[in-house]
C-alpha cells in the first residue's frame, strides 16, 4: 500500500514534438519546434496548467537514436538552456535536467544547477546519472569506465557537488548598501575534496535559493542505482511494465534509503507512462497509426520474437490466428511480452496490436482519459508507484488532452493535488529540507 497521500506527475520534455516518431509531421505541429524555445515554453505552461510537479529532460550527448533523414532526434537541443527559457515563463513546475557524473566536471555541474535553481526561485532538480554508452565516451575522446568506476565516481561527484552547494552559508549574503557589507566571509567555506575519482578545492559563490539547493533525481533500476539513489536521491525515474516489478523496485529503493539512515518516504519512485488520449479506443488507435504506422513493418520482427510465433507483414490488417496464439510463448527476456499477448488475444488486427504500443519503452495508454486514470490509481494504491512521468504522444495537443481528461478524474478521486503545495520543487514533491551534504550519508 502506498503511504503517500497524493501522487506526483512529471512529464518527459524531449525534442519539442512528442514521444512518437511521427509527431513532428502531425497537423497543428510547428515543424520547427525542435529549435523553438517559444514552443517549449508553451508546452511547459500546458503542463503547469495541469499542476504537474516537474518537467524531466533526459540527455544523451550527440546521439540521434533515430534516422535523421526522416525523423527528428529524440533529445533536446540543450537541457540547461531549455530550462532557463522555461524558468522565466513559469511559476510552479519543477525543472529537472540530466547531467552525467561520468563526463562532466563536478564544479561546472554544481554551478549550472545552482544557478538554474536561483533563476527558477527554487524549482531545479538534477538527474544525476552515469554514462554507460561507448558512443558517449567517444564524443569526449575517453574510454568508457567500468560499472564499478562509473558508480564510484558518481558517489564522489554528488558528495562534492552538494558540498559546493552548501559552501556559501545560508546567511552569508548581507548585501547591506548602507554599511557596505556584501557578505559574511567567515560563512563561506572552502571545500577541499580529495577522492579516488574526483578532487576539488573551491567555494561556490552562489547563495541558497528559496528551496536551498537543487533536488537530486536518479534514473535506473540496477543494484548500483538502488545504492546511489538510496543514499542521495529524493526521486527515482523508473521504467517497468508490471505492478509486481514496480513494487519490487520501489521497495528496493526504500530499503536502500533506510539503510543509509533516511526515512524511506523521502524517496519517491516514478515509473514512466506513455499516453495517447482520445474520445474512444478506435480514435486513439487511428491516431497512433497516423503517428508511427510507418514503423510497423519493421516492428513485426520484434513482436515475433516477443511472442515466439511467425508473423507476416502481409497480414497487418488481420488478427493473429487462434492456432498461432495458442502456441505463443511470451519471451522470458522481454517484460512487454505478456501484455502483447494479452492484447493479441483480444482479437485486434496485427496493425492495431502494434498501435497499442506493445513495443514502446513504457506502458502505453491508448484510449479515453479514464483508462489512464484507472491505470495510475491501480499502480499508486498497490504501492507500485509514488507517481508517474508522462510521455505524451504529441506535445501540441497531447498535454492538453491529459490535463483536461485525466487530471480532473485523479483530482476527483482524491489522489492528485488540486493546487501546488508551494512554489519550490522541494515543497511540491514533499522533500525534506537540505542544504549542503546530508550528514546522514
């Protein structure tokens, strides 16, 4: 059972178009949204209208992950520049960006995120992750460290950065024009950090924000992630396809937090959810087909592996035969397989099965808003999630569809807040006060 009273909602904030490959070509979408900060501000305001607690910006330096000949890159131009633009045009919504601990200098990360926290009046969050791709290592002309090295470095980088955030004392800034005193020098500490992986001797000359300092997020589900997040994070961004796995992940993070002397309620587990909200299932499926149907022929191979049965591109508009479904064996290595088989057994055509998003990288809601609300309530009340981070199919109308069709239902059911609890991210996610390094960890 979830002991928290209200769920949290964040939103994936990516390339300016949406989570689906064809979103850049949809009617009403500005095809130049990839480079338009004005468009990104509009989308942020739509999320803020829905009282979402935060925007979440993943980052993957230099990677397209799509065929740029026909599709937009997946990621933002620059996460910090985007959030700086959004910070000036919003009031409440949290601003969370990814910053790798593997290929960034700690002092630079500390300065950028605390400056964003000041600019946004206490709404910044840092998704502190390690880089695990050889492609990213190649960008920086370095070798990819081992997992042990990456996470060992991550622990040191977070300790150093939080120490730097607290190096300017809470009451150090006087700025008294009459006396001429700008700051209490004795309340500004020089951090002398010497670790195995990183070292620094410095002070960070940035006063506290309204929330003190940025919130630590982490994304991952490995034992290394459990330890790192349990020690430092207030929010974990997750990816899971069943209530059972989500509950196990959430409990693992809570137990890890407890092992570091923290209250397990201080850490929130937020799995992903992808949405196509429409008036009925058929309308939603047709929208998904319009968005990503051009990819279905190549996805049949994936579905075939997931179900262990032969499938044909020529049969896209036919249901899978009963004989084949009876012989299907969901892949033990792909957690999406059970849901794919369930959808297939409902009698949908092969095209419609794929339109349900059975191969997408999070659970997918394709249909009326009530279906999304039911899914979220079920997971929340089962202790599988403290909230969700959404990936709407198309930003330009998909955010509004969720805000208008799902949020009121969640509010009526008493599981999502009516108004923001405050103006800082720390207030709105219920994180405890912290300035500098947490002495418990």
